[in-house]
């Protein structure tokens, strides 16, 4: 009920903000960025900001349509996300890249839809976001439902009649993955031997592991993140359970690597690094030398920033190239062009969309964490062929 109320309030705010002017009447197209620039996911948010800024700058240097980036900090918080939506609508933004987190996207997507604003998220893999078929929502990554299907299929094929345990961190992300894996198992005539939840960040999982041991599980699927995966692996080892662990791209974290050997996970291809910025012409009279020196200085540095930067850059490209191909800056026309399934050339490769706004091919595949020749444990280059 609270989410519906907030979405309704957001719609009222966005409507009153004045959006509705024909986009074609604007000489500069405003693209909004809704990102967590503060809060626990700020490292990802900063990567989104740097990537979006570079993408807009690169597009403007190629000539043609001029774009302006309008940045709003959603803090990874739903109510702050609505405040960000209000600001973007007030600034007459017709297209938004973001948000990053499922909780924000779930609340603001209906409001953006009602206001006629097209949304392209680079980071929300939450399956229900596109399941209801909103005309304005797209993503540049895959969905948790796809990850769950791949993992569930692997478990049914690779582990035959063995006992499968499913564990999740009670979040929308983790529970969604766990439910999808369980659904795939049941569809194949199998049932999970255990289905357990724990609180994210819990440091003692010994009681959960004891329940898995009593259920005699022979492989464990985890719907959760890397920090909790490390705790779970250690608890399993301490209990003498040497069972394989399967998870999602939530396990991509260098801090998990020491405990990750042998773990399988679904993941997109290795994140694409941002291209070298397109430098402006140094002969321009109004160009300062600092512009040339700084053009390559602002690039993502942290692993979190690198992980999201390429898909954020691609989200800007999707919007800009769809506008060019649709020969319009009207949101519904641009969305209709994307829904037609036509390919769009981006940093992460050619992408195209289905009727729901999902990628027709996201690239999710199984990867194994393995020890390398120099002693590290890594998943890069270790894709598992079905």
C-alpha cells in the first residue's frame, strides 16, 4: 500500500512539474541520471556518473543532436529516488539513465511511465521491473529470472538425483533468484532438499549450515552477495560439508576470491572498460589546456565503478541512437523504435530489445572461480560450456 501511495504522489509531482512539452521543440535534449552518489552504493553511483558524463561529452563532440546531462542523487533509497524524479521532471528531462537499485526502480518506474519519461537502467536485474510490460522501461543488463533459469537448468543437468539446497539473503534480489531456481527444479520434476533464508550481513551461519547438513544437501545454491557467500563457505567448511556452491553475479567481488575456488556463478561477460574520451579539437580558440589534460583523467577507479561504467555508457548510447533512428525526441516514439527489436550499436556490443524492454540476448553464462598460474582465484576466462 505504501509503495502505491508513493507512486501516486510521484505521479502527481511529476505531472505538476510541467513535463509534456514536445521534445522536438528543445534544441538541447536533457538526459537525466538517477544514481546513488551517496549511501552504501556510492562507489557504483560514482562510476555511473563518470560514465554518463563521458558518454554525453563524446556524443556532443561527434556533432548532430546536442545533449545535456542532469544528475540527481537517489542515494539508493526509494523516497530519495522519488525526490530525484521530481527534480529531473522539473528540469524537463524526457529520458533517464538509472536507477541502480531494485527498491528505487520499483517505486519510481510507474511515476516515470505516467510522466512520459523513458527509463534505461544499467544495473537493475530485478525481473518484475519489466514483467508488467511498461512501455518506457529498458535495461542494458540481464534479469535475475534469466540468471535463475540458467543456474536451475545447470543444477538439474549436472547434479541428477543429488540433493540440492537453496539459500537466500531475504532481499528482493536474493529471494527472487532462489525462487526462480526452485521453480526450474520443480518444472523438471525435482524439488529442493532445503530452502533456507538468513539476514543479509549475518556473521554466524552455523545454525543454517546445521539445517543443510540435516537435509543432507550435496550442492548449495545461494541467492545473495559475495560477503555473505564468504561467510557461508567458511561455515560449510567448519561443519565438514565440502559441497559445491552455485550463485549469481552478486558474487563478483575481489574480497570473495580467497574463498571462491570451485564456486560457479552466472554472470555477464567481463565489464567493458570505457573508451578513451573523444578529445576536442586542440585548435579551438576557446579550448583551455586543462580540458585536454583532464579529458582522460576522469575514469572509474574502483572495482564497483568499473563494473557498472560500461553498461551506463551504453545506456546513454541506446537513448541517443534510438532518437536518431526514430528521428524524434518524443519518448513514446523512441520507445516504440526500441521495442521493434532493431539493433543498436553500443560499447557493450549490439543490443536489441523485446516487447517488455529486456535485451534479446544479455550474455549471461556460467563461470567458474579457479586458481590461476600466479596463485590468484579468478573467474575471468573461465566460462562453463553447457
